[in-house]
């Protein structure tokens, strides 16, 4: 997209004229029109009541989370799963046999 300098200057001049006309219109109607509202980049604002509701909900969530943590901390931790010494010994023997077979296979190759 190649825009000549002349057409770019003309576009800038038109934009300035539009801003001036918008300000004049706002003055006639008794309100100011900011450039943010015309470009659509304004910020959304939340009412105080909505902010209070969101804050209360967040506090309630954190209270529930903290309540769960204290109840879990007071319970005696039960160990689930894990290997018995006999199971660990069996796995150790299986792994040693597997490694020996690999060493033997690598030696023959």
C-alpha cells in the first residue's frame, strides 16, 4: 500500500477538520465529545455496587479455600499407595535382569 505524502497530508487535514467540527457540535449541544469516544477506544467503567459484589465473591472464595486448608491440615495424613519392601525388591530384581539382558545384547552386536 503506497500512499503519497500529499494524500497523507490531506487525510490529516480532514481529520483535524472533523475534530474541530465535533468540538463545535459538542459546544452547541452543551457537552464535550472526547476523541476517545469517537474512536471507540474508551474504557468501560464498573459501578461501585458491581465492584462490591465482585469483591465480596472473591472474599467468599478465599474463605472457602482457606477453610478447606485448615480442615485438611488437622486431619491425620493417610499414606495411599506406595511400594512395599517386597514389591520394591521384586522391581529391583526385574530391572537388574533387564539391564543385564541389554548389556549382553550390546556385547553381541
